[in-house]
C-alpha cells in the first residue's frame, strides 16, 4: 500500500486519517476501488511508487464508489498533487518526505468520462471539478477555479487515461505540435495517480475545450448587448447528449451523393443543456441558426465565392489548422467525433476586435498516429477527410462541408501554404522527433512507463484498437516514429511544392510471373492470369484506344512524375501475388545504387498489403518495408491525386467483354534503400488475400550539377569499370560531391553529385 495522509480538515477527516495510518502500520494492502467500484482498478494492485519525476496525484474517494459511466454522476473526493518542480523528484511516501511542494490540495467532484476510451479500456478516464467544499454543486456547493500544474485557472478538468496508446502521449504530442498555430489548444501534464492507496499508473491532467476565461473565454449568450449570435461551443459527436441534428446529410463521395441513412450531431457544450432555461428566450434556436447558416453557405452552388460563400461563416485558417493536425496524425475520429467548434457573438467581436466566425480546437488523439487497426487508421497514405468514401456505413460521418472545402482550389492552395510553414516550424522532422523523444524520456527516465506496465500489462498484448503490438516500450516508440516519418513523406508529396524528381526505369532480368495486359484477341490467348477475381485484365491501346495501356509502354506518373517502362504486352508483364504469405523475388538486370525505388502497382479484390525487402550485392538486406496498394477500381468521385494513372479500362479474359466505364488506376509506392550499396533484387510478400500486381520499377537518380568529359573523342562509352572519390578511393556508388567515373573504353568523366 502507498501511504499518504491528507491534511485533516474536520473530525471526520481525522478519523479517516487514523484509519489510513492503521492500515499502513499493519501492512494491510486494500483498495477501496476493488471493493466498491464496478471496474477493477489495475491488473496488479501491489505496485509501489517510491520516487518519480512526474507529479503525483493522490485521490481519496472518501469511502464511496464512483458512479457507473452512464450514470454520469459526480461524487465528492479529496485530491492532493505533489510537484516539486521540473527536474526534481517527487516522493510517494509523504510521511518520510513531509516538505514536498503541494501544487493543489482540496475537494473535487469526480466521475468517469469518455466513450470508446472508456468502454474499450480497463484503465478509465475521469472528469473532475474543483470545489470550495465537500458539497457538490447539485447540492448547493460551489465550484472553485484553481491553477493546476501551471495551467490556467479553471474548475473543469479532464484526466486522460492512456491505455491503447502504449507510448502514453499521443494526445499531448498532438496538442504540443498544434499549439503555436491555433488560438486555443488544451494543455496537459503527465502524472502518476494513486487512488485510495492503490497505484493506478500514468495519466494526464488536461484542460478541457471549455468556456473558461483562461480557455476559450466565452461569454454567456446575450451578455453582449443581448446579442444571441454567440458565444457558443459545440462538439460534433454521437447523439449521446442533448444535441442539434444537422439539416444536411453527409456525403458518401466528393460529388455530393447524399448518405440518407446518416446524420451529423452537434452536442451542446457551452451553453450546456441545463443552461438554456436560465438564458434569454430563444438562445437554443439562435445557436441552431448559427450552425445552420454556416452549413447552408456550403450547400450553395457558389459556396466558394470569396464574398458571399462559406468564408463569411468560418475562420478558414482555424479550419486549416484543425485539418492539418488531424491529417498529420491520421486521426480516424477526426472531423466526425470529439470535434470542437466555437464562435463569438458579432457584437462582442466588433467591440473587442475578435472574429465572430466559427473556429476549431483539438481533442482526443489516443488512437491517432498509426494506433488504429480499422478504417485505414494505421496507413500513412490515406486522407482522413475522405473517410466517408471508405466507411459510408459508419454511424459517425464527416460533415459534408469538408468535402466542399477540399474541392475549392483556393482553400487547398492555402492548405499547402500553411503546411509549408508548418514544416519549417513545429512540424519539422527535427521538432516532431525532439518532442517525441522528450515526452518518452519523461516516462522512462524514472520508471513511470515500467510502473504503468506493472499495473496494467499493456505492452506485448493487443489492446483495442492497436494495429502494432510491440514487446517493449522502445518497440512501441520506434513504430510510432517510423509511422510519423512515412506520414510526413506522404503529406509532403501532395502538399509541398513539387521538386523535380529524377528517375530512371529499371530493367528486370527475372521475376515476372504473369501476362495481365491483352494486346490482341482472343484475350484468353494473349494473357495468362487476371488482376482480380472477376477475371479482368488491362488491355493495350493498340487493341482499344480508350482506356488502353500506352503503345510505347512508357508510363509517367501523374502524381509524382516518376518514369516507368512496362514490359512487352506479348509476354509476362507483371509480378502478381494473390495469396496471404506468398513471396517472390525480382532480380534486376544490373546492380545499381539509389536512394529509393518506386514500384508501379495495382490491386484487385480489395487493397493489398505487401512487405518489401531490398537485397544488396554484398549479401545484406534492408528490414522489410510495408507497401499498401489501393484497389484498382476508383470512381471519379474518389480520385484523390495519389493515383499514378487513372482512367484505364479492363477486359474480361473469359468473355472478351470490355469495361464500359474506364475508372481503373495504377498506383505507386516507394521503398527506401541504402545509397552506398548496390541493389541486386527485391523480395516481396503478400500479407493478405487481395490480388496485388507490380508492373514496373524505377529508381531515383541524382541531379548532376556539372559533368565534364575528359576524353571527348570517345563516341561510345563502355561500361563503368570504376568509381573513385576525388582523392582516389574506390567507391561502390557515386557519392555526394566530386566523383571520377572510369569506363571500359577509356572514357573518364568527372561528375559532381548534389543530393
């Protein structure tokens, strides 16, 4: 048992204090939670907290049980936070260390909170309000605004309970990265919790996205000259609490196809449901009108008009900031759950120099950053704003106006400009990784992560909705950092200005195993296998021009400008894998050096997931890299700009029937290589039963800044027989700077390489 005494404030507290002393002196370990609560406290109630670099939060439930989550009822409790300052240790034994700094001590009202973070976690999140006394507000008591751990005064707080988030800081990372850009982003502090003497593990006390003066600073509607055009805070979420239901249906695509079976719900957050009775008559209706007017501006044909369209109703920069925070983390709850929107009244905005348009803040990123195994939450090459196109049956859809926004070229140009600025600041690779490492160090340097593991045993087991399951904290951290690197690269490809990509098609000497491109009739005689389960294949333009593969077999990617050379259509022209666990190796005609290899691919019968291993001439190999391949059927409404080629057709091998709607696509994926080694082959493995096919490979080549041929009389250069540095050291591959290239015919070139 962890021994701590709350300062007694009355006779009842004194008796309770004596009880805790008795329990400690007799070495009896008890847990009030395990006796009275509906939910077990931890998997191991004997974890000891001796010292930590994190603040320690003691909670005494006063002999009560917490109400069940759906009772939504507070109980009164005592809370004490020990925090001796940054860089100093905090001690769990407050008797042996009586002179520690108390950051806060007092009464709180506490209850469970959360939806999926509650239902799918053993470790429960909490909400608490700081009070003047042990009398709850519902019984006439008063709330008290206080500072906690350096965060601004308020009486409304949340306790985040990282459970499926095994690095335990996905929320805080999202908040910290976005804070310099957004008007308000919650602050949060990692802590270790002890409830009724039992160690509960690592949590985070967080500000709520709420009306308080130190937060959104919202006034009560009507306070500003009776104006009911604000201030308001709503949250797009499930229809669990009192809500306003949008009059506009979500879209299933980018062309405006209505999803008639679904609605968007705005929960009342400020004012809350119980507040309306005390506010001016018509407040609820005025709030509804503010939401409806905003949505209606997007429903108009001229929605993008800079004077009369949506820009009158939303703070575009705030929406962009929310979008980028959601997309960089691939938060699958983004836009549709835990999505906070707020605004100020027009009168107040005019008087105080504020903006009366709708703005956004952030909340709930525990299953972001590659931590979800459904709805493509683990993938780095998807856009979350296109969620409805992938999951139109889910009960919580992305509001239609996000589809409108991404179709507005002016808006997307602003998104790109904002992302470019982000990448020079808090969202640079260096800053993100430094933030990740700093947060991880907080949790590992004094054993907090280890204690949490002892209490909950989350490392090494699959917890909903984990995609990756590491066997150590470091493995979880490494996975997340690798995911971030890939995600940033994906977003850079489509949001940053396109820099010239110099590529060169690669020749394969062995590995093609199927002919899936028909060049003549009958199709069954000119192909050997199919791309999907309906026996369909591509066809050459010589067979049918519309939707056909190019006659010269040269494909230049529309997305990245990569150059590929397809195999002849009258022979094997694909490497196709159609079974989970199936492997194959492609061998290149000549070894080569490069920083990356692009693969031109497609998939039938759903999306494919491959593992790709790069093999070198020295016998070494890279660790397997994951490649995701979208399904080849991409209707026009779902084209998102990541397609290498779109608008291709197909023909059925068995019947010779051509597709009537040419909406099929090729995609590309990049695998990284060691630029100082020579690549010899790639080994690929299918990780599902979709039918994946690769048609061509291309390698990155350097842009030479200058080439000087010493022997200008050589009309034909022989093969390269040697590559040397400027000081004569022989190299396997050209390196950055000056290289001396010797050819078999005696030709010598000096090449300067810039990377």
